[in-house]
C-alpha cells in the first residue's frame, strides 16, 4: 500500500510539474518510474466507441506493456451519464475515454468531470508542439484543453449519389436538392439526433453570409420532404439498393465498405467540405475523466497511443473499417498518401486559417441544435 | 368448486388484517423490499425531473423540464400515434390469440403442445434481427416479397411498405404482441373447468352465450392482465417504431423519451418528466385492473376439476395448416434470416462479386476475448435472476391473492410500476440508487446488480402469471388440508406450490430469457468485469454490423430455447397449470 501511495505521489508530482498548458517532457529516468508505477497499478479502464478498429490496438498495448486493458465498448450518450453519475457519488472508475467529442464536451466538461489533457503528454516525441500539424492544441477552442484530437477528419458526411443513375449535371451540390424533381425523392438520416445529417448541414453554414440565409436553406431542405431513417445502415442500403439515388447522412464506413464490395459507381460526399478539415481523433479523441484510478497507466497508455507506431497502426485499422481520418502526427504514415495530402491541405488552408468550423465547438453544436429545431418544425 | 369461489371471488382470507404470524411478517418484509426498490428509484426520477439545468451541473427546482417536454410540438402526434397503434395491435392480437389459445388448449389440434412451444420460441427471438428480416422481405423497393409479387405479374407497384403505420402494427404482431397473448391465454383456457361449460349447455346456452356468460367472465382477470401488460409494453417499446417510424413520420411516446435521452446535450429532465407522466397515465388502469380482478376472480381448479377436449372434426388439418403458417412466419422465417445473415458478407446482398457468404462473422465472435466471459456472465446473471424471481414472486402473488392485509393492493400496484418506465430510464435511476445507498455500492458493476435490475424489470409479468395460477386454485384445496391438521407451511409445501410449480417454472424461464436479452437496463449497470452477451452484442449493432450481431443473436436464442426445451423435456408443460 505504502509503495503504491509513493508511486502515485511520484506520478502526481510529475503530472503537477507538467501542469502548464504545454507540459515539459519527462526525462527517461522519470519515465521509467512512471512505467514502473503503471505496472504496479496493473490495469487501465477504458471506455471506447464501438469501433472494431480499436480492439487490436488495445490488445497490442496489453502485449507490449503487460498492463491489462479493461475496455468497455459503448456509445458516449450511454457512457457519459454513467461516468458523471458515478463521479457525483464519489466513484472514479474510469481512466480514459476514446470517444467522439460531443457528449464528452457537452456533459462531462461543464460538470468538471474531466482532467486537463496536456499534462498527460510526457514523452519528448509526444509532448512536442512541432511534432503535430497545428501544434498540440490545433486551434481547438478550449482552455484548458480537455480533449486531445490526434487526427484530422475530412468529415465524410454529406450528399452521396449513385452516379449510374444521377449525373453530375443533375446533382452536384446542396442547392440541387431543392429542385422540384427531388421533392420526396431522396433519403436522409434522422434529423432528430445530432449525427451525420446535422453535421453535414452545419458544415454548409460557411457558404452563407448570414445565419438567416442558411436557416432558409435548411427550411427549404426539409420542405423537400426527404424520407428519413433512424438507421444509418438503412440510408446506405437505400442508396445501394436503388430506392433513392441520392441520400444525405449515410454513415461513411458502412457505405464505403458496401460500395467496395459491390463495386458500384457511388460517389460522395460530393458537396464541398466547408468545415475546413477540423482536428478530430484518428480512432476517437482522447480524454481523461476526473481522478483516474490508474493515473500512471493512463499516462503510459496516452503516450504509447500518440507514438508514431501506434498512430500508424490506428490509421491503418480505421481506414480498413471505413473511418476517414489521418493522424496529426507529422511522422505518421497513411495507406493512401494522396488522400493524406488532400486532408492535410484542407486542414492547413482551411481550419488553421480560421476558415472552418469544428462541429463539436460551441458554435458547431449550437448550429446542429438549430438544424434539429428546424427539422422538428417541419414535422420530423 | 365452492360457491364462495364462484360468487365472491377468492375466499379463505384471514379475518385479522395484521398479526405477528409468519405470514404477516413475510408480507411486511416483502412490502418493504419491493417498496424500496420501486419507490426509491422513482423518487430519483421525480426529483430529477424537477431540477432545471444541464445534467450533472448545479440546478434549480422548477417545472422547466415538464414545460419543455409537454410543449414539444410533436408530442401530441406522438401520443395519438401511440394510442392508435397500441389499440390496433392489441385488438388484432386479442382476437387472434383467443382463437389460437382455444385451439391449443381445448381442441384436438394435432401437435398442439409443440405448437404452443413455438409461440414461446417466437417470444424468445430478439427483436432487432427479426425486424431486419421483415424489412428484407417487405421493403417497398427491395423487399423480396414485393419483388416476387411484381415479377409474377400480380401487381405493378409494390403492394407492401413496411415503413408505414400498418408495417409497425404487423411487425409488433409478428415479434412479441401476439406470442405473449397466446402464451398467457392458453393456460387460462386450459384451466376452465369443463363442467361449467357442460352445465351451461344443459341450461340451454349456445356457443355465443357460453362465450359471453361463462368463458369471458372466467377469463376476465387474465384478459385484464394481458391487455394491461400489452398496453404497458406498447408504451415502452421503441425499437420497432424507431426504425420503421421515421420514414413515415411516425413518432410515438417512447421515441419522444428516447430522443430526449440521446439528444445533444441530453435533456434527461424532460425524459424523466415524460416517464413519470407515462406512469401516471398507466396507474389508473392498473388500479382498475386490480379492482375488477378482485371482483371477478373465478377459481376454476377445484377438487372436481375436469377438462374435456373439443373435436375439430374435418377442420383439424386445415386449422393446423393455418397455425403452422402463422408460426412459420413468426419463428422459422426470422430464425432462417438470422442464420442466413450470420453467414452473409453483407446481410441482404446476394450479388457481392467476391462472394456473398463467409464464416468471418462467426470467427470474429468466437475469437473475441470478451465472448466467453460475456457468455459466462450471462449464464450467472440469467440463472440467478431466474432463481431469485422464482423465490420472490410466488410469495408476493400468494399474499396479494389470498390475504386481505392492508397494503396488499399497494404491493400488487408496486409490482407493476417498473414495467411502465423505459429500460434506459430505469437503468439510470437504479444506477443512482446503487451509488447512493450504503451497502448497495458494492453491488454496482457486480452481477448481483444486474440480477436485481432484471428481477425488478420482470416483476410485473412474473407476479401476474403466478397470481393468475393461484387465482384459479379453489381455496377449498387449502381449507381441506388445514382441516386435516396441516399447518400453513405444510399446506403451502404440499398443496399450493406443487399446483403452481409449472407457473413458477415458466416465470423462471421467462426471467432467464429476459436477463439474456435485456440491453437497455443492463447497459448502464454493466462493467468490464460484468457484461452480458446482449451488451456484448450491442457493440456490433451500434457499429451497424448486423451480420456479426446475428451470430450473437443466435447464441442468445440457443440459450433461451435450450433452457425452454430442457424444461419441456423434464415434463414442464408450457401452459402452466396444465393437468
């Protein structure tokens, strides 16, 4: 017990020493102490999004470090209230979240349920502002930073089209969907939930010089009476099976897999990415719930997870499962270098120049909620 | 049968309302335990619904959540849809299930016991894969049945659209609604004493007269329970509406609650307000059911109980064909699709150039390091929940039916309440109870926490089934035993329990199945150390990997069916109370 307390204090002291927004890298000797303390703790408790791409990564960590990963898959909308209820009753059971940011930001952060993330970055190659495109913070509007976005997303959501049936001259971007011939003739994901459709419409906001004009478009969009499904898989099936030659908000990974397997001429998203390729997770973004019980193991995991080797592995795994993102680590590779270059260019010319929008930011979330309100007003 | 049983409902209640007898003590303990586990979580819901502000942050007391929940522009439509959909499927299911129950219980329909078992299998099937199977068949564009009808030239446009009001009614009937009514009505029909019908016939009653004056009054308590359970389940059910409803712009009450829980940010206060409103809506119906049941209870199993089977004559085989077709649609078809889906590269796509079939989904489940652990946890939780239910529900049912203690109505009423709250909401409330209550904190994340949650969730159905079985026993059996010098405990052990044992065993099996399948309640109470297969399956469903989810669904179905089959092979008739 005494040894455990000492190890914890050592790590806490190291973490406290690293408390500034950008922490000083830890020396090798101190790092070995943290690793030893982590092995003493013996485990790390992780909540991760239900992606099969993450599981091999977690097993690899166990294999390399001997630290047991107690990982529970689940959606953040179920996990986050559970964690918060635990915390408010004095139970701190979780070390790490590898989850999409929405609920983490909306529920845990305002309730002070997260630890600042940067003090957990300690290895010299990880805790290095020059190692990451956009630096450690990547212009994420959060101070202190509670969520580390290790990847850049191309927000693979929007209008998907079966080009065998609908040529580019007919549907090329958002305004085309307001043509009379498309009334009731395209499918969309359920607009009552902040997900792919609300994201796509939110990312269309920068195309307008005022919010009122954007709202007019969104109203006109729903006035077209698109057919909705609350199952993203169904939206993709509608497109592939030909029920609707145009859909909006089909989740990319399933649709991509289907298109590859069936060798169909389905393209998308065809609309321009106006969100400017904001930072996001490679697998999912990294955040630490308040008072992680295995603090040292958490530090070891995060620094391992953000290393070049693991970022490479993540990108390969997630690309295979259809998740579209690249790593922000400058030395990390991507199986498709052209795609990597395209996303990087968008990130540097869009997001980093202040042109884009992060859908998880306060502004992004407000606009998503507005889409939901306008959809409800239209009877959805 | 005693005249008291015929005229005045259940007799043999003690004259004294409270005493220090073991029975009174047992009643007090059960009332206290049930009240704690039902009212304490509900108090959380009430309190949280009155706290205005984001969940987990400082809040103020007020009616803001209630106002925002009830001023939602779409709520009125959702309530109307809920009521019309519920009424429609309950009426259809009622008419069909009465006919089916009569065929299975009181006629010489060939293989009727196995046919009855078929309805149980249908009840065990997980909803989502079955729903996907029906979409595959009845989608207005790509549904196989629609395509076949058009290809055969019987129609120029697809005749069926599953994404519709009638589609929702149909899938509900094919999944749970009809099966559960047949399961509950068949034993009740079986326990109607033939001598009653014969007396009525001698007195000149025709078939309709017998139905109106004998069968319906005798079955009134069961009918009320079945209708009420069905209505409550309809209010709570959301999976089918969530998938089939949006394309037709059909929202229901439960999907309105769901939207609040999964909104971003979640508006739990509004969800809790709607949940409490749902309870308040159902409470008068539960109370009315209790009152009517008490007035109209009829004991049908007495010392001279007799049952006779009607001869269907030349209708025997045509009726068998009809029942087989219906059962095939409810069981064989969905199971076949689940199996097929588990071996398909992508469910529903036969034209994959590199091959439409694969063993990959089975390999990925069987090689998943969490699979075996989840299987073991499922067995531990499901068996424990079944055992606890079999121990807890019979005394509750007995005390409610056979005594006149003050508070027995309250005890009965309390058993209904957890059923009226959506699983995810009751899960959150239980999470709060486990974390707040000294002594229960250790239960959180432990299998026992899940056992308690599932027992609570299954209490209404379990208690009502055993109540129905006890109500059909004439008190003269117990009176005779006690007149012969047997103590109350001996009477219980040697008379009552053997007679209601099949019903108790059925409750155990139902609880086992509910615990293997339950997701929404379990998801918040699980941990890495304790995770059932249904929660394990969730990760595939949420990732849209229905093929791999089907593999887990088949394992779950095998577990449920296996237990039911073992019960049957050991002589348990799936018509509890059958003699």
